[in-house]
């Protein structure tokens, strides 16, 4: 089967002695900075009233919540056996192993702590964070591609690639599929919707719903985790964990739509 040549980019950008700067780490830094800039912009556009100190606090707390949550989530969902055999593996983050679902929980916890301190409803703060989140997802998936990890299933499509460590057969570059759908496309949709302030929870609901649809779709092209395989012979672990995300996202969108309908009925009643 014909295949494109994998670019084989060095995962380490540069190293000074034992200190190494990796693309994977830079992806997280870029995502956090971009998210903070979007948060600052939306706070002014939507007249939410966050100060620059609030944005900086969101950046720091969000980074801690996401990183800890993503690592804990990965170990619980994907690496529990490895963790039991080698507890110190939890701290070797440069070897990979971050879970979106765990990171999402960590961000939610950070938001629940910060929102009352800022005097902003949690869902409003979450709406603003959700607009910038696809940038971080894009950076992370590109870093996965550079690390030659989380590759796709064997295929004969013209753009298939042979990934190092994945055997001799060409595979879907599923990392790039996710970067495109969960990153570029989702960010464009969120940015377009963010032109005006929406009901609380709507933007978060759209983000969760569209992310879930994209993730579930791409998982059909992504190689299941070797130590887990397909659950019930059908779903990957990623798809299984994403189903609740889809349910919550749809619920938030419906909740926001009902709020708008209720407000319109109230205004109509006053006019009558």
C-alpha cells in the first residue's frame, strides 16, 4: 500500500544538558496563553468585568486543574495497571499520557473555585473558556502527531502514513483529523457564535456537543488502545468516555434554548 512519508520531527525542540524543551510541553503553553487572550477579549466584548488579574488567575488555576486532571484521568482510565506496577510513572509526563476527559473535570473544578471569587456565574465563565479551548486541543493534537503517538488504524487511503513504532503498514493520521475537527473547525464555530453574548451555558454546551461528535467520529479511524481494545467489541474507551460529554452538552444547549423561549414569553406577556 502506498503511503506518505512521515515527517519525523524531533519531539525535542532543543536541549541544554538534562533540560529539554519538547513540542508537547510547548503545545500546552501555547494553548494556555491563547485561552487567556480569548478569555480577556470575551470579558470585554460581553462586558463580564474580569480584570487582568482575574484572567491571570484563570490561566494559572486552569493550567493546574487541566494538567493534574488530565494526568489523573489518563492513569485512571487508561494506565491503571501501569500505575500499580510503577507508581512513579505518574510523574513522567514527558512520556505522554494525558486525558481530555480528566482535564475537563480538572478545569470544571478550577472554574467552580474561581467563579465565586470573580463574582461571575460559573456557566458564564465556562462559556468564555470554551471559546478558546479548541486552540489548546489543536496544539495538543499536533504535538501528538509530532510525538508519533495515538496513530490511526491501518488503511490504504492516499494520505496514510507509516508511523514509527506502529509497524510497517500505513495508517490514518488520526491526530491530524482531530486537530482539524476538534481544533480548527470547532474554533471557527465557537468564534462565530461568540460575536454576541449567549444565554449562560450555551457556548459550553455547543463546545461539548461538537467536540463529542468529532471525537466519537474520529475514534472510528484511530487505533484502539492496545491494552484495552474495543469495549463490547464496538466502542473505544475514548468513545465510551465521550458519550456523557455529549449528553451534558446537548442538555446545556436545550437548557439555554428554553431559557430564551421563557424570556421571550415573559416579554410578550408584559407587552400584552
